């Protein structure tokens, strides 16, 4: 494989810092703040991020606060764009319920890794498949716009699982088995070149800086 003619666009996916004000309740697209108080973790992660990258967050406060905390810890971002397509899955009428309450009402249909099977949409919400369908085109669009660049995307657990599924062409239910912890780093790379087509490779998933 002739790598000299390849162009690589590198995605650095960061999940937002933990939300602690939800009192054990499902929040989904509820716009809660997050806890960015773990300074050593943010400093360690900031050191891992490229210094000449395009930055993007979702429109929800917790991703914006996380990006700001990374900048305060030494990361470099000339500007940060907001991408509405990268917001977390909407859990509709389930938002505001306690996790234990939902588990009790759903019984055997409770999902071991997520709140619902990939194709199930909560009342008034969207399914994980719907999330994938809005995340994938945004990834393709930004990959084309910023071809050959580094892209730091501070988003959500569901969004990052959708990005992994898009890169590896995984079935939606399989993607839900990935662990994506708060303030973890997932790296995906899009490679293309003349006569070689294009494709994705995975450089790392759920890495915690130390």
C-alpha cells in the first residue's frame, strides 16, 4: 500500500465530563452542566490532543464546558464550532425518570448496556438507529470539509458509539456494547488516496489519559 499519496483525517472523540446534578435520573438531551473538577485528568488529556486541530462540540452545555476545561488545562483550539447533529440521543418521556424506575417498569426488556434496544424509540424520543442516521452524515460532511486535518469532537457517549458504528459499519446493536467513559478519548482515522478508495481505521477506543 503506497502511503505517500494517502490523506488521513484524524478524529479525536472526547466524551463530556460526568453529570452529577441529575439525581440518578435519565437526562439524554436535558441540558445539565457537568463536573470538570478533575484537573489532573483534564491536564493529562489536554497533553494528548493535537495543537493544530479543528474543534467541535454538540450544542449541549456539558460538552461546551468540557471543551472549555480542556482549553484551561492547556489544550489549543483557535475556535470551537457547535454541531447540532452531535447531541445525545433523545430519550423523550424517559428523561427525568430515575434509572431504577425505568428498569422496574421495563422488567425483562431492560437493556444491559443502554436504555433500550437500538431500534426502539422511547415515547417522544428517538432510537439509537435514529441517532446514527443523524451523526453519520455530519461526520462525512466534516471529514470532507476538513480533509487531512485533526478534528477534536467533544460530544456524548451515544454519539461516539454512533461514530464507531459508522467507521466500522457495525450493526447498531453491536455498537451499544462499546464502553465510552466520561472524559475518555476515542480515535478514528479516515484514510483516502488516488486509486485506493477510502476507509476508516480505529486507533483507540475509550482511552483514559494518565
